[in-house]
C-alpha cells in the first residue's frame, strides 16, 4: 500500500514538473528529448585529431555551442547524460572504447569556481560516461591555482586513466593534467574532450 502511494506520488511529481518545465530539444526546441534525432544527426565528429587528445566535435557548431552554454550554466538537467552518450557514440564508431583495466577521471576546476558554479561539468560528464561503460570514476586531480593553471595529482601509481574534459581551449589545461598524473605514477593517460574551441 505504502509502496503504491510512493510510486503514484513520484509519477505525479514527474508529470507536474514535465507540465511546468517540459523537456525540449536543446537544438530545435522540439518536445520530448534533450536532443532530438534530427539534431543528434547534425553533430559532426572531428576527423582531424590531435595525437595526444581525442576531441569529439568543434565548439563552433551552433548546436554544440548551445550544449556547452547550457551545460556550463546547468540550465538543463540531464544534459551531462546526453554529452556522455555522444562521447560513447564517438568512441564506439571509431572502435576506441577504453579497455576494462582503465579508470575514468576528469579535469578539475578550482574550488572557488566550483563553489560559485555549484558543480564541475567535467566531473558530471565523466561520471555519466563511466556509468555507461560500467567503469570506476576516480577524483585524481585538484586544481590548486587558477592562473597559471597548477594541478596536483593524487598517487596514481600503476593506474591507466581516461581523462575527460568538456572543452579543449588554446591553453591546453588538459595537457597540464596529463603531466601531473604521469608524475604521480600513472602508467598510461588517454585524454578525451567533448569539444575543441580553436
């Protein structure tokens, strides 16, 4: 009896939220999904890849720009799941999914920025991506200074790591993270970013 009441209350809450804040596509505002099939198919994966950092798409694509803005401001709940699915599709198409002995980590943001923003989008995407692959997510890095970027890594002795970042910019802070992890003893570090902004 109590279980049935709880389920009906949850269903009613979901319906009420959906009525007040309907799920709309980020790209075309179509009702039903955060990224409709038509918009999903417009995403162009990058062919020219950096040797050290795999990047899924260009931040200059209008749809990707909208996704990045919404994700950074946490305007749309669940967008981290959509980004993780895009990462997964990208790696699956290229047959480059990480082996099972890898762990997933993420590029940290400075504690002050995380307090203001309320979350780290890199971490949110990494956790959802790890959930899709059924792999562990570890917090291995801490950003200790904003400019210049300084990162401190936890003991990573013997770890094989897939490092996930949201957007690769010219300052290449993900490379600083890779160096910090290797200095902390990681045997292999692969880098993957959702978008590239140059």
